[in-house]
C-alpha cells in the first residue's frame, strides 16, 4: 500500500484532556501541518489513559496500515500506558515505565523508554 492510499489518523491520549484539566492543542496543529503538504486528516480519536482501549485501537490502526500520529500519554506517571499499549498491539515487548526523574532532570533531558521487537 502506498502512502497516497493510506488514511492519516491522530490519536490524542490522556485522561487530563477528557476531564478538562488540559486542553488539546494537537488536533488543530496536525491538521494545519498536513494541509501545508496537501494532505488531510481522515480521523482523530480522543482516548483516556485506558491501556486495554488504547491497545485495541492501536491494533486496529496497525492492521489497516494507516499512518497514525499519537499525541500524549507518554509521561512517566503510572497512568500513562501508550508505550505498553503500542508494544502489545504490535506484538513487541515493552520495558516497564521507569520511575520519574527528579524535576531538575525532567525539563532538560527527556529519557527514552525502549520498545523492543
């Protein structure tokens, strides 16, 4: 399947957005960025921090071969499950979410969490 044949989607993840504690700024930005390239967004999903729901949706989008942008849900707090859900949906194994870094390190050096297949 070529890139021109694939749908482009966005997953915006975080219970904070669904409860109103944070506002989503990603959807409008991704629409604008795609438009500058002559592309359109086919769908967007908002999900809370629910690992099972997120795994199921990722599995569906992986099976369809869509191009999917994922925003949010990757912090070092216990309710962020995106890495683990992506690993489960793709059949890879995921490392456990590490303990948060001290505040002084968080802003200056984000730490990658590997997903290995």
